[in-house]
C-alpha cells in the first residue's frame, strides 16, 4: 500500500490546470513503458474542469490517444445521453475532441442498455468487460495506470457512500441502490477494484470538502469515510486547492 502524498494548489483553476498537465505526463510515461496507457475517469465539477484543461492543452497531442484505454469508476444509472451521466460529461469536456479508438472507450451501461433497468445485471456486464480486457489467464481486472476520484463532502468516492452496503462489497463492480444523493441508482467500481490501480489520485476543491479531506487523511475508517480506504499500488496522490486543504495539518501539506 502506498503512503498518501498531498499537493496543494492556490485555487480550483490552477488545480485543474496542474492535474491536466500531470495526467498528460502520466499517460505519456505509461506509453513509453508499456506501449499503451489506461485511465479511469470520474465525474463532478472539478473533474470536468480537468478534462477541459487537458482538451485545451498543447500537451494533449503528445499522448497517442489511439492506444489509451478509458474506463469509468462509477456512473449514474440513467438512460444513454442523460445529462447526469459521467460519460456524457467526459465526452463533452474532452473525449469527443480526441482521436480515441472507440473499442478502447468503456462506458458503464445505461439504464436503457442491453440489461434494461437492472443495475445488478449492468454491473455484472461491466465486470465481464473488465475481465475480457484483462485477457485470459490473468487477474479479473486490466491494468489501470491512473484512477481519478473526486471526493464528496461526506467523504464518498466513486459511488461508494459512507455506511452504505456497497462499502463492504468485494465484487469488481457493484450496483448501488438508495444512494444518499440523486440519482439514487448507480454503478460503481468497488474499493478493492479501485485499489488495484497503479496510481490513485483524489481531487478535491472548495471549502465544503475540507472536513472530508481531514477525516480521510487522519485515519478514519473506510466504511465511515470511503476516501480513507482508497490507495494506489505505487502511489496515492491527494490533489487539492487551498480551500479543500484548510483543515489538514502541516505534515500533510505540500503547497504549490
């Protein structure tokens, strides 16, 4: 398990710009090492700002996007094209501007997909897609170079919410019913799946996230604060603006 590192940027705009630049470099390095790269996307306001910053950055053209696999850490279980979908947000902010191989873009199923309004079947379908990408005779999950996570004001990550049964789930992908924020039905990678990523980046902006950041970094339990239970195999990186970092002690802070 990697120890968490914290980098603090002055404001949300600089945070988004810095994360975008860091992501481009991480994908370039992965391709130099393996010939391909993989990223797990998240949703939310700061994530959309990161995607737009990467879209508009000259550094994006240094990535061979035809050899990048794109996954999602969670999704709202709503129809295809619904504005609540993390997929739609990512496509509008970034993906539609990139020369991606469509076969390497892996959105989670919508509620009007092949399984209809059955989130458990949709979760199983996505787990099967992960297993196919991993290849025969290997672990049931593909390699993830970097997995992005937003952090909720309650400390949730992906769609793993505090004290929710999904926090105990061990299958690769789980259906979430009764989520405490709308929409109530979702799909999510589980904590064990998230923790297989080579690097996990937790991105938080704004004073409303400060308490959750403090609790996660102070050793709270992963059921009570799911953000406390995620880590990368090689690296766990907290990327914050000053407002989100306001309640953490100086031993955590590495201002930029």
